[in-house]
């Protein structure tokens, strides 16, 4: 478990020359512009098309009776139709609330969250499907593979919605929500898009509770590429894949339209690792432009057999048990316990730097950093050696090796990606951290060389969580609570403030799911499910204490909220090894470190409060379970 981790100095640390190499590679990639090197799609008309929904069926949705109209009321309004929102809905139903009183809204055209948007060829989950896909016991579904592919994951989201008869208003952007004390409800203003040639529909609805469960891998990250507006070739972001350009579909990934085409792919992150092997099968020439390599380990994909499934789903509660087993290994490899998942995650002990561990004193930090580097070095060396074993050209192999601690970027796992670069028509254009220079009407220019391209794919990832409340991050929602309290204003002034990461003082009947002040593991859906179970308990118990009426309010007390936020911030010393990482999604392209350096102690304290619970998922779950078991709803205020 996380609490068993030794903080003693390691007997042997990593090679100092390799640590020097880490810093040299980091310095090549440090940029002062940080997040500003990317286009904000919410503030541009010129490139807005790169974020448009290619999957939505406007005619079908317009023909349906909408579940909400102007003036509607509901008991629970959930922002987000991905697994976070779906888990919230199901756990509320299990807690005794009626499905008819629950409505989901989402900007997408269907269920799935990030799995609605992402449908690129080769798409699969990097976490075992048996622990990632929620509600497998409840639905009786057996995933076809150990690591599910995209269509199956999105299909499972639709399966959950169908089984529980969940209703949703899609294509809808929530603009603002304001607390109405007299009604004990939120007044929520939103706009539903109706498609080309149709007038958008503005509506206000009232809801007793609002759940903000939007995810973080939905908004495309578009780099400011000089010349993009003049590029004559076809182009799109990988999370808005255009099969009309490539041929095929999400279910039939025969990319026949790439025959005879020169394809450019910008990025070598998780999307590239999965998509590049498929693209290489069809493109005449494939140019992969790299700024920073991913550490790519073995995947070990295999089909699920009925015999496998009998052993996995062997008794009620098996999924929670398997999730807890997974967590125990990524947090410290407990002795005497079988490694049920037994994959690249559960044999990667240094990744706990990102996830959490014991409470540290400032004086513990140097030993902690040394300890984590010592844990990480053998694995990172093995992953780099794997590149040499699989990639024939020494120069290409050298470029594909990740020289940074394994925790600095989310690791990747694939059994075909590295070998793809042995094909003579696949070209790695390593920019050594500089990125591409610019586009001409017909080519991508990198390293002072123009590479003619017919089709350009931006595999450049997603916008990371930005400073501000989770309401802002999850969908740009302005939240005004009791007495006109602005949520973003409060968090800007004092930092993130919640109880258990689920509720916030001054914002009654507002429930959250976010990374802030909740547990963390490599399996984000498991955390979302745990939070949903906890929140459903809180609401059910609060209603019982309020006499069973619908018009009641709950919020954490100011003292309880501050105690949780303060403890969360105090634990953030665990994340010290993240400082000095190469710029990435995790540190907002280096902006997080710059902000803390410029803001001093106050900004560091706010950053600590904004982080996830540094004790990790297992300890977080133990804490909230103990709180529930006490039965007193300690720190929760309830009124009618």
C-alpha cells in the first residue's frame, strides 16, 4: 500500500550521466510561451472547424422530443455524458432516486465522453478493460479484449444509458448557473445547437442538484502553426477523425483513401502510438513529426476467452476487488498478493509520483526524489533498450528513446508502434524538441527541410486543466452560489476548496467529479465511480435528515471544507519529483512551474490545493468510507 513505501535513501541511484541527459533534453523543450503556443478554439472563428463534431446526427436528434425545454425542472442535472456522468446517474438511481428526475446534458451528439469524440484508427484503452469499463457486473458485459478498442468502449457507454433508461440533451452548452435560495434550486442557462441552418435554442431549467462531471480529454489542443491557414492539403485533429478523407470507418478501419497519399502526422504521444501503425498500412509515405518521444512499453493485448472470464468475474464484487488489487500494485507491490492485472501499470512502481503516497515533511523531499529516481531508472532503461531491440536503424532508435523520468508523461503501451518505423515508407522527423517550423501551402517544414504532404493529421492531444474552478475547466460554466458568490472568484482568491473533492461551501447542492482533492490512480473511471458512490450516499442521507422533502439544501461547512483543502495541500509535497519534468500536459507545458516560481509561497499553496489527494486512490477511498461509517455526516450542513 502507499503507506508502506520506504523513504530511505536508495542503495544505488541512476547513472548521473543519464540524469544529465534528462536535463539537457528538458532544456531543449522548455518554452516561455507554454500554453499560449496553442490555439484556444473557444476564442477563434478561423480554426473553429477543427473542433466541430463530425459524428453528430442532427436530423435524428432534431426529430426526437427533447428531454428538457425552457422552464423545465428536474432533481438532478448532470453535465457530462461520459463515464463520470453515467456513473453518477446510476449510483443516484441505486441510492433510491428516480431515473425520471435525472437528466444529462453534453456538448457532444451522444454518450461516451472522450470516447464519443475519439474514433481514430487503432484507438484502444491503455488500462485493462475489466477494471476500466464501469458497471460490468451490473450489465453482465464481457469485454472482447484485455484492452478494449474504441468502438466497444463507446458501445458500453450506450449500453449503460440504455439499461438505466437515461435521458440526455446533447449538443448543449451550459453557460451559467445561479443558486436560487427561495426555491432551493439552481437556475441553469444553456444553449442547444440544432445543426446547420437551424436556429440554436436557448433555455433555462431549474434543478435541485447540479453535478459537474465533464472530463478533461475533450477539447483539441491545436498548436499555433504558422501557415496553417494557407495549407492547401486536407487536415484535421485526431480527435475529430475524418474518415471521408482517409477512407474506412471506426468499425472498418480500411483506410483505402490514403493509397498513393503522402500523410503527415504531428505528434508522438498516445494517439500516435495507436494510430501510426494503422496509417502506415495504407499511406504511400508517412511522415511522423516528433517533438518529444513517448516511452513505449509492451502491451500484451489478447482476446478474452470464456475460460478467462469465469476466473475474472468469479464472484459478486469482483470488479471492485480487481480495481483495489490494481491500485495496491501501482502503489507499492504488496507481498503475498497475486498481481491480477499484471501489466505495464502494475510493474511501474515509480509512477506513484503522479498518483500519490505518504505524507512527507519538507526535509523528506530530497530522499523522496532520490528514491523515486532509483525506482524508475531500471524500468526506463529497459524501455529504452526495447527501442534498440525493435527498431533497426540506430539513428531512428536513438530518436525514439524517452530521456526523462517515467512519470513525466503518461506512459504508452503498444506491440506494433516501434516496429512501424522499420518500414521504408515511414519517416520519423525528429525535431529534437523544437517542433515544426511552419507550413507552406503544400508541405510541412521541420529542421530546415520541406516535406511535401497531401494530408495532415494533428495528433497534438487535448487542452489540460487550466487555473480556475472545475466548473470552468469542465465546460466554461459560470457558477454563482449563495449571496452572489462566484466560484472562480473564490478559487482564485483562496485556491480550490471542497470537502472530499465532491462539494463546496457557498454552492449548495453542487456535486463535483474532478481530479481536485479526490483520489488518483491510472484508472480514472474507477475514481469517478468511487466519487459517484460517495456523493449518492451524501445526498440520500441528507434527504433523509431533511425529512424526505425534495426542496432541501446541503453544503460542507466552511470549517470542514478548509480542513480538507488544507490537508490536501499539505500532502502535495509528494509531487515534488514532478518539478523539473519536460514540458507536457501534466505541467501545462511548463506553465505550472513558472506560475509557482513567480507567485511564491501563495501560488505554491494554491497549486497544492488544486492537486488531487496525494495519498492516492486507496487512502482516499479509506478516508471517505470511514467518514460514511461514522454515520454523522460530519461537516455537512443541511437546511430546508
